[in-house]
C-alpha cells in the first residue's frame, strides 16, 4: 500500500521522527539515504521518504509490502498522526457524528 501526508515539518525532522517511531513497533532500519529510510520486521517491510514540495511543505510517503489494511499500514497512519501532533500539539481530534 502507498500512503502519503503533507506537513510543514522539515524532511530531516520527519526522517528523525521515523527513526524513533518505527523501531518502537519492532521494525529494524535497513538502509539510510538522504531522503529515505527502509525498515523491516515481523510486520513486513516499509519505505519512508520525505521531500520538499511547493515551498514550505514536505511530502511524506510510506510504501509497505502489505496488501489491504494490515497492522503495518495502521502503524504508518499512526506515524502520520504523531507528525500531526508534533506540528500542532493543541489540535484535538473530535468525532464527526
């Protein structure tokens, strides 16, 4: 699956957040590149990339080797939530019902 998120956090800070988040769910870092990281573990394999886009935005993309809505995909979405909370700690999530 492919997931993406746009943020105002710098690409280097996004990759640093990934380096602290993904080992916490049992993934080990395999490769390090200037704008990408690759992690793997019992949940599957994941590739995180971050690049500057349109001035002050950072485009964050996560590709997993899983099909459908797996545990790895849910954790990728949780990572996006941690980025959002880093960017705006005062924001409260509210239900839409």
